[in-house]
C-alpha cells in the first residue's frame, strides 16, 4: 500500500496526513456524546485507519469523560512505537461529579489535566496539546496560554495550539509565544472560519486541523431527514439547529448537490466534503470521525482527492442555490 501524502503542520517538526482520525464519537455516552458505542468497534476503526496510512489521531480529555483517551491507548498499545500515529489531545474542559463539563483555564487545573491525559494515553509526551475553548472561569488567555507554553518547554508536550479561538484571541496568544496550531470547525455548511481565522493562520504559519468537515454526518451523502428524526436520545445532534427544520432541508440539499462531483471522481460524497475543506490554502488536515472500519473506508479517499476549479465552482454554486450555511463559499 502506498503511503498517504503529508503536509507540514505549521512550524512544528511533524508532517501529517491530510486526514486524521477523530475520536470524539468513540468516547461513547456523555453530555455531548454520539450515543452508545462499542469499544471493540472503536479499536478496530482506529487500527484500520492507521493501517490505511492515517498518521494522527485527535482526541480530548472530555470526550467520554476520559474514555476516548483510554480507547485510543488500547488501540495503539500493540503497535510498535515507530509505527504509531501522532496523538493530539486537548485540555480546558473539566467535568464535575455529574459529568457536566466546565471551561476551566486555571494553570494548576491544566497541569492536573495533562498528567491525567498522559496516564490515560499511556505516553510519556503528548504530540499536540490544545486548549479546547476559551476559558469561562475568569482565567485570562495569557495565563492559560502561558501554562501550555510552559508544558512544551518542560517536554511534557511536543507542540501547543488552540481550538475554537477567534482571530483576536490568536493575536493575543501569539504575543506570548507562537500558536503552532488552530483547530476550528469548518465544513461546506459552517464556513465562517475561512473569512478571518484562516487568513491569520496563513500569515503566521500556524498549522490548521479542521474538525467536523462532514458537519457531523450531514454531508456524508447517507444522512436523511428520517435519520434525523430517529437519532437516539443520547446523540447530541438531536439538540442541534443544523438537524432541524429548514436548515436540515438546506443542508441535505447541499449534500445531494455534491453527488455529481463525487461520481466524477469515483469517490463518496463524504470524501468530497472532506476534500473541499482541504482545498483551502492554509488548511493542513481534516479530522474525520469513524465508529467502525467501514466508516473509515467511506472517507479515506479524501486523503488523496484533489478537487479542481470546476469542482469548486460547482460546489460554490450549490451553496448559493441551496442557501445552506454561512461564510465564504469558494477557496
């Protein structure tokens, strides 16, 4: 099997494949989970993705309240160290006894979190450590960003970045120390990042790994209004506006409009959705979730799929026609 193409992750020493395995759903049931998930399926999906050439995994302490990190460790345990993918995780969401996450940026809390993640992941150093969201506990950005910079200096993490932070916060962080990565939401539906944060990242050589490029399943080409109505109670998407009413209709129309592009490339709609995010200059890689090996096979072609100008024009026209989402429509 030929190795998948890689791109440099900003100024770090890591080169990552254009797609990475997203381990949100494998966390199982929690407040923002996807419902029940079989750990054996999760482990099989991770190993299958690595076997097909994916060289990085994205998780977070809060996914499944620590369970996702433990599942990632179990999946990688028997893989020789030289063949293991990079492991990226996040801090800043701390849960209480009831399992309710809070946005905490206190440096002492971040230090407790990194030690817990190191134990769950069964590693001596985390490849990329990112602040999940801006803190909501009164901790200024300067304090929590300095805490991450200190962890890198101490060797507990290899690189540090931010997730879900806007351009103004990125600028404030950069004044203290280089923001090596940004992890924003980005899809053909949720496009706002391309207007402001993406140009900032390009200008500062900040690596970008986007999440939810298939908009939580809406842009896979297999989702339907009936599926939206029958999502299990534990699935967070039941509470999302994108899965309701007129917005759901527009989103599904956009997904269907991607089908001719997919057929042209002998690929899935899911792969085209992911490849669209990767067509934007400055986007390094896309995080794509899977709950079993078959789902990996559904999007892995995005790792090598290059959309041409005609494809991008057709997708921009479909965005305009359907009125789905907001933000710039074409790279």
